[in-house]
C-alpha cells in the first residue's frame, strides 16, 4: 500500500468516526435540534455570535444568497426574538443585525450542550489518551488556521 493510499484510508476512517460522533451528539436533546430554526437561520445566528453584528450584505456573502433571501431570514429571526436590526452608527444607510439576549442565550445553550456531551465522552478516556487527543486536536486546529490563512495548498 502506498503512503497516499494509507493517508486516504486514514482520512476516510477519521471522517467516518467524526460523522459517527455527530450522530451520537444528535441523540442529546440540544437546542440545535429543537429550536425549530432552519439551517440558514441557525447559520446566521452562529455567524452573528462570532462577529457581534453584520450588515445584510455581509450575511448574504457568507450565506452565498441574495439580499432578498437574507431579508426574509432576518425577518423570521426577528420574529423569533433572536436578532434585532439597528442603524449603523458610521453609515446611516446600512442596517446592522445583531443577536438579542435571547439569541445569545440560544447560542450559549447550543455550545454548552455540545461541550457537555463531548466532556462525558472524554471523561471515559485515560490520561495518556487525553494527552494524545490534546496533541492531535492542537495540530488539527493549527492546520485549520493555516488553511484559512493560506487557502492554496503548499507545493512540495
């Protein structure tokens, strides 16, 4: 078996394990699954949790949709009490969207549920395995950060 074949096989196994973990987490009663929000609505909520606020144009670019679609998504989120709109203090032509207290609470609940589920799994691992997992997850995070900073793969 060539090195590339082994790498592909390992990547496939790891990806399958990650998908299986996702199925495990989906069994937990999480607001992620009980919120009655669409995937696009959840994505807007999560984007706003990272950015603090965004314009409709920013959200449209992040979602890969038109401004009219974003307007409908935001209208529904306003109706749910999860986001609010306000005038941009630097440009009165721009409306900014941000999470309300209720929206921030939803994000906290989603994150807390996921963290608790993952912690329950990790508590079953021995210390040596946790050390190895810490090393591997640090490397994965570094690779992800490198991918964001350098989207083109390095040439060898």
